[in-house]
């Protein structure tokens, strides 16, 4: 009997890391007995039975991310490439709000900056994120990465982002002993090939980081409509000045958020993306009815 953390799941094989820092292969004792499906990041109790190790219970989770599927992380490293695939603030915002909704701190990592010109407008967008209080880490091939190791140290992080943005490459760069499989994006499709196939936590730079498969669609069905605006940190200084306490900052009069957008105090893109996601949530609700 002992306590351990699940660090890798491939079908029914669970790799667990025990308190004595041993890697063991365990199996579940059935979803009904465990009460929920085990996730990478879960703390579990295990016990040896005959010739197998069985997980007997899962501890309560601090947080859960559905895509990628992981529990108990301190922060999500949202990886976006400058090109191949193209940088998109719309996608960044969507990732950030989904991560915040799961009560996980977002960090933005932008890769492949060696492939764009120094005067590319995306650099301005990165400054705007930084000014809003987000940690932004810039990655270019052949250049030192500033701030990444300090950001990872003593924390459990999950890499998230589209296929082909360079999540696995980042871990390989952090520790040259790592040889995680990476692959150029498809010339025909202009997107990644889903090179990483499973979620796995790796010990690196004094912390733990999960590499994950890239995914192509995001779902907002789990965010209640009235909780969305609370996830937009840029609205923080203004929402209490709206006339209505439950202002959605869309059609209401005397909305301090809309005024701040007009005055150039909130980035227009951020506000537009907010309205788009609001609409997406409303549309998803309709389809589920
Ligand atoms: N030029 C340049 N290429 C990079 C950089 N980072 C990653 N790449 C390349 O981008 C391609 C995709 O990288 P991966 O690390 O496989 O991407 P991934 O996010 O792990 O993709 P999935 O596992 O499919 O989710 C590889 O060919 C890398 O060599 C970078 O900073 N600059
Ligand atoms: Mg990968
Ligand atoms: Zn408002």
C-alpha cells in the first residue's frame, strides 16, 4: 500500500511514480471502484496484489483539464507558433479562457520566431498580452530562451497547443538528453501530424511538464455563459463600473467595458473574441437542447 502520482497512461497501463521515486506499472481496479477515470497527474493509492499493482483510490483533484486530459497542474503552457501553423490571437484567447475556467494559470509560449521578420505585427500583440499581466515566453531556433526554466521550476505544467507548434521540441531543447519524437508539419495540409500520441509528465528543469498530443478543435460547452466575462482579465478594472451588476458587456447601456474598448484601453481584438466565444456558447447550448 502506498501513494503515487500517475505520470503516463497508455490504454490500460498506468505508469505511476511512488513517493520513493520508483516507476511502477499499475492497473485500475475498475472505474466503478475508483469512482472516476484516472488521469495523468492524479494522486492515487495503490497496493500489490499477486503479481500486479492495482490502484485502489484516486485523491480529490485540485483541477482538471479536459483537453488535453490531465489533473492537478499548476499552470498551462499555451504553445503557439509564429508560423506553420500561423499565430492567431483568436486561438490564444480561446485557450486562455478555457484554461482559466479550469482554474489553471495560463502562460503563453510563442515558438518559431526565427521564421518571422522583426517588424511582424504579432510582436505588438505579444506586448499587449504581457501588459495585461500574462507571462509571455519567446522561442526562436538558435537563440537562448529567456524565462522558461524559472517558469517551470517547482511547478507541474502542461503543454497545450495545436499539433506542430513545437511542444515536444521545447522539452527536447530544455534537456538535450530528451529525444521526444518531433515532426515537420505537413506540406500538403499546412498543419501538424499529431506526432505525440499520449499525455506524459516528464521531470525537467526542476519541475514536471506534461507533453500532450495537439488537437484541432476547442469546445466551450462547459463554460456557463455568465462565467465567460469573468475569465477575461482585461475586463477586471472596468466591470464593477458597469450600470448593471450582471452586465454581459454586449448590448447593455452604460457598459464600462465597452467604453474602455472605445477609449482604446482594452484591445479591440480581445473584445471581439469575447463576443465570438459568447456566441459560440449560445450556439452550443442550442444544439444540446
Ligand atoms: N524554425 C523553428 N522550428 C521549430 C521551432 N520549434 C519547433 N520547430 C519545428 O516544428 C516542427 C513541429 O514540432 P513538434 O515539437 O513535433 O510539435 P508538437 O507541438 O509536439 O506537435 P504534436 O506532437 O503533433 O502535437 C518540428 O519540425 C520542429 O523542428 C522553432 O522555434 N523554430
Ligand atoms: Mg509533440
Ligand atoms: Zn458591461
